C-alpha cells in the first residue's frame, strides 16, 4: 500500500520512541477527534508527496467511525501507558482493526502495542 506506507513507517518511528517522550505524544492527541487529525497533529503526512497526502486523507476520512475511534483510542491508551506503538496494514475487503499488546518483563519497559489496520487499498490495487 504505497500511498500510506510512508505515513505508517513515520508513525512507527515516532511512536517507538523512549517512554518519557511517549507521554508528550499522548498529550498532542488530547484534542484530536479522528485518525486524520492525529496524523496531521503528529506530522505523519509530511513524508508523503502532495498527491499521496490527498489519497491518505481520503482514506482516513473513509474509515467507519467505529474503526476510527478504535484506532485513536488504542493509540492514546498505549501512549499513556508508556507503551511503544507500531502499525501494520493488511489488505481486506472492509475496514477493521486488530489490537495486540505485548507486555515486557524488563523493569521500566512497558512493552509494545501493535495496531493492525485492515482495509481496501486507497489505490484500489490490492486485489489485482
């Protein structure tokens, strides 16, 4: 999914930072109401070309409200808990989300929250 791979890679780099920085990122999401607003607030679309930004925005706007809320809630929850957050994407006929958490046994490390996004490609090419 080339149209949002760059944004997901940027998100994974940003949200995998050291735990003290994760609380600052969580604070940036306090006033956002959607995945699109969160992506814009964190600068995740800045790595995309202009035409790809428009496709990514349209894709985020097409998320069903329940999926949008689940993704945003999972990110907020993970960051507030000091967990590193990583995104995966898998093609599917319909939008969905799967959330998994892996707790760490090491002191001071909270683990990783994995958010697997599922849905059609914004370019409509995953079934070709």
